[in-house]
C-alpha cells in the first residue's frame, strides 16, 4: 500500500460526513466513454461534435438526429457498477457518506445500491413527454425509432438529461450545496473540474479534508489536502470501510 492510499484510509476512518463528487472518470472503468474527450469515433460517424448534438438548440431543431446519436452513444444498459460505485454504497451503508453528487447520467450509483445520489446532469433512465409529462424509462427510448412520441398524447419525449445551454435543477444544486457545506470530507474524483458547476460547488466546502482522485492533474490540486493521480475504482478498492 503506498503512502497516498494509507493517508486516504486515515481520512476515511476519521470522517463521518463524507461527500463524494464524481465526474466522467468514475464511469470509465465501467466502460462508459467520456464524451467530452475527443473520440475519433464521433468524428467519423457524425457530422457534428457531441457538444453540439447534445445542446438544447440541436434537440429542438434536429430532434431525429439528436436521438440517433443519443441512442447510439448515450443510452447504455450493459454497463455495470465498478469498484468505485460499490465502495460508495458500502460507505453510505456504514453511515459515513452523506451524499454522492455526480455529473454522470448512467444511473450506476443507484444500480450499485447508493440511496442519496444527486444527479447534476440528470439520468438516461428518466424521460418525460414534453406535453403531458408522462414518464418513460430508458429502455422505452431504446425500443423506439426516430423521434419517440408519447403513447398517451403524441407529444415528443425528452430525456431528463441536462443538455448544453440548459440550466441545472435548482433543488439538486441546493441539496448538493447543503451536503457539501456540512461535510467533514469532500472527495472529488474522475473530473478535471473544468466543467461547471464542479469548480463553483467546492467553494461551499469548509470541512477538514479535500481529497482529489483523478488520472491527471486538476485545476484545484493546490487546494487539496490529498491528491491521488490514479483511476478512481482502483484507488477506492484498496480502502477498507
Ligand atoms: Zn404525453
């Protein structure tokens, strides 16, 4: 066990109000690609960059093309929770974790058994009719072709995913801020913190230990009490609860 892992073990042992803030790097070990990292595949098969396709404007004006990309790249039902997800569920069950705040939309934390999960960017598992609000799960979207329409009223269905140009849910932000402000330890993992609101939310943390786990350096490394540059699941699987 290297010194960083020992240090993290001490922090986990000591703290009882831990908040975990996770980005795309938490899911990559489950085989879900980070669509923000430039991937040749996208460039080959799509006329637009993912950031443009996943924008509100594109959804409104090119709904069919949006769904083509969305079904192909975003809807994934085969991924399984990895060691990071399982560790966090265990930490919550042990009464040491107050919340998971995630930028991921894959639902893997809930699949692992975590209860208090704040999904800043929504979830592929929830979809709503834009006209009547009827709910549809992710598999329903996967089973349709072209633009999915509501079975009750014929309205267009939209994923409960925060697209570019769209604002985040106020209640989720509020709950996240409350959890962070009350935490004794904040673990930020699998994100380079270039995407808001991550960087902004850290401001509310007044606890004892700020821990960063990321494969590469981040913008706030200098503010952290402990920085571990390694895959998240690999790190957390070495920690005992
Ligand atoms: Zn409807």
